[in-house]
C-alpha cells in the first residue's frame, strides 16, 4: 500500500446513482462517448463512488481528454471539468486480484486503521485497459487531503 496523489486535467464527466455492483455500466457509456479528431482521450477512464445507503451510491465517471470542450445546448448528461486532483490517497495497485471492491476497500481501511490514517468514505477506481483486460488501481482519499477542483 502506498500514499499517492491523483491528478488529471480536462475531463468529461457524468454522474449516476446506482448499486455498487453496477459500476461497469457508466464505463461503457464513457467508452462510447463520441469524440472527434480534435478532442481525444488521453488517460484512463476512472470513477469515484460515495456510498449513500443499502449498497447504493453516487458514481461520478471521468474521461480524461486533451483539451477543454464546450457542449452543445441540450447536452445535459455530461459536463466538462478543468481539473480533478487528490493530493493524498492510499493506493492499492491491481485491486482486480481481490474478490470484489468491498474486500479491497476493507483491506485499505484496515491498513489505514493500523497505521492510524484517517480516510474518506469514498473511493476512486482507475481502470487501465491492458490488452482488453482491466487492471484496477483503487485510491481511498485521506480525509484532510481530498478535493476535486
């Protein structure tokens, strides 16, 4: 387990409330998002999740792109944000090797408790597509260092 930062500039984002196990649905939507030759993806798709109740919560999905964009009038599901930044988070590399997100998050929280580190009740999941398979890096922000700009 490491303490790392996470930073991306220029992102397309959207939010949806859903059950934790439906995390892949939003990824599919972003992967199908129509980009053109002037605007292209330049980083891995990722999402954050904040549990609200009974295994349901708010997903925010992010698609890093090369430059700022403005959406046409009438496009309300997607939004452009200039920057996503978390100064310090506990990172578990290759979290896909765990049984599920809950198991991976519990390992991170147990480690944090042992090390007396205060963490947020949210996580960020970065999906690295390697030859058609996802490698998952799981970040749990430290309480005093989390911020989305």
